[in-house]
């Protein structure tokens, strides 16, 4: 089990705007004020980011009946998981978070300055995503150094792996409380700016598609092309 607290987060204004569900260029043209708010959030909000990740590499004991049984006795289950981990020999499990300080700040200023609060919230979303991306990259490099391949990162909420099912499976295998993350009865994480995923490792694993292909918003997401290019 490992905990990582050191990160090289390179967040830009466009990342914050995109995390707010907007096209950065269109928003800059239509209302420059929001870009200025994002710049302010980037400058003032970093002190509220407490990025940390908990992760571990587990051997896969067997894959049977759409269930992936891990060496520690826990299991991951569902069509998506079985499809991608069927040929993997081990799997990384990870929980990432930026902590609760930024969320508290957003709640504090929301009544008096909602536009700026949303910019700070966008900063939190962008930071959480970058933590996960950087961790995925490190897993890929570790696998490659041993001549192995990795699957795409798989997160609860993707097609064929419901949030309430997947989150409980990951939390059953990792001591999330060690980094201050907990799970509500309906499968939501606290702090909310947290993210979980698994990534299979093996000599020849399923790599055919991208994470976006399994997102429930794949057909309507305006940023699918951006994320595909970013991860290429």
C-alpha cells in the first residue's frame, strides 16, 4: 500500500473553464469575465488543494463469471471489469482526492460570490483529474519498465460498472480513511473532489478503446475529442 502526496500539477485557465462545462475559447469570446475569474481562482485557490492518492498493486487470483478475484480475497465484478481484466495478471487500485479544504471555501463564498465559487469548484475538478492522470501515467511507466502493458483506467460510473457497485468494491480493498476519504450509503465520496479507478497490468491486456468510449455521456460530450488528443 502506498500514499503519494507530491505532485506536479500544471493547471491552466482553460482546464478550469472546461471543468465548468464550458468551451474555453467560446467562453473567452462571449464573456471574458469568466476567464478572469478562472485566473483568480488559479492564483488564490491553490493553497486549498491538498492532493493525495492511496494505491496498491494486487495480484489477480482468477477471473470467473464476470468476477475478478484478487489475492486479498476481495473482488471486482461486472461486465466492464471482466472484459478488461480477463487477461491481466495484476491490477492497480487507486483513490485520489484534493481534500475538503477547497470545498469548504466554495461553500463559504457561494452565497456572496457564486460566479467565483464556481470557478474555484472548477479548479478542484481540474486538479482531481490531473492527479488521476499523473498517477495513471506512473502506472503505465512502471508496467512498461517490466515489459508489460496496461488497460485503460476504469472508474465506477462507466458503462457496465455502476457507481454504487464499483465504489464499494474499491473501498472494500483500500483503507480510504488513511487519506481522509469516506463513502456515503449511496456510493458518493466525501470529499466530493475525489476519484477512484483501477488499471489492469499484463503481458497482453485489452487496450482496444478509450475511457471515453465507456462513459455514459460519450454520445453528447463536447470535449471527447479534446480528451482523446490529450491521452494519445
